[in-house]
């Protein structure tokens, strides 16, 4: 009996350690997020543990890439106020994917059309849940988000003077997208920056299909080159930025 208890205890300790290790890999060694102005037109806003991005579209309006984790949108509204803009200035919101910490403030902007890849429309609106190790247990409830139109892979949406290139990178979620805008590549949760300057894939425990995520990052590298989309800055939702395409190309070469 004593032996059985010892074995059971060892199994439990091992399982907990394994889970803790997998969980820690999502957070340990991440480059801290860097709010501020990037490339002269992107305002990276720190919204707690996630960032949202306000893009100047040159017509007195702005577009958002992701809408943060705060339904009151405090950090986004404060940055808009600093830019002397109000909620009506936001004409479009592009969601890198439908997880709750990327869509929360979207309903605050009455004139904004919300766009997300078709695969994540239900997730963004709160009609479906995630499929990851952890995300499958998160409650499914309406987010108040209404997606104006589902995006298709490869389309280019013109908002003011910015052309937003839509690049599907399924894996973190089914409908995860990267957006390329004038040299900036927004990767959402599909990748992140380590403190040592290397790129890491989407956090395993929060992702639907970690293997597909890695394959998508690899394919994205080749596709950016083929489409002559030059990358100056890699922008992630939960970590700091990286310069140039090299960190992504290095990841692709190693996987
Ligand atoms: Zn996510």
C-alpha cells in the first residue's frame, strides 16, 4: 500500500512539474513589451499583459490591430486622447485572432468595421471557444463584437493611406492572421520575442495546434519573400519587438 502511495505521489509530482514547465515556457524569457511610437505611424499601447496597436491612416482616422484585454479600453482611449482623437476616429479594427484578450475593447468604437479571418469569426464574437490545452476550458460568452466582414487569406484592405496585407498563419487559432503594413509585420500571438533576440512560436498551452503554428511561421517566411513584402519590424502581442525579417527567417531555417 505504501509503495502504491509513493508511486501515485511520484506520478502526480511529475505531472504537475510537466504542466508547470509547459506553462512557464509561454512566459519565461520573453522580451518585455515596448509601448510607444514605431516606424512613425504605429502607436503600440500596453493594455496590461497584452498590447494593442493604433495605426495612423493619414486621413485624421486610425485603424486598430487588436483591441486589447480591457472591455473599458482605458489604455487605448488614453492613447487616442493623447493623439487628440475620440472613439469615432477608429474606422477599422483588424483582429490577429479571436481570443478574448485581443477583442475586448472593439465594441467601444461605433464607426469601426471589425475584420478577422473567416476561421475566427465565431471565436471573436464569443459564439465558439478555443481548442488549446488551456483555452478549451475558458468560458464561451458573447463578446459584443460584431464582425463586419470575414477576411480571406491574401487580400489587401485599403484603410486611408495604409494597405493592410492579410496573411493566414493558422495554428495558434484556426483563423490566426499576420498583417503586413508598410514594413511592419503584426504577428499577434502566433510568435513572440525572447530576451535573447530570437523568435519563439505561439505558446503551446494556449494554441489550438502548435505544430501547425510552426509550419505556418515557416511558410510565412517564404511567402513574404515571394511577395516582396520587406519586413522592418516584427510586432508581437505579448512581448517586445524584433528588427527585420532575420529572427523569423532564422526560426524557419531551424524548424
Ligand atoms: Zn491568443
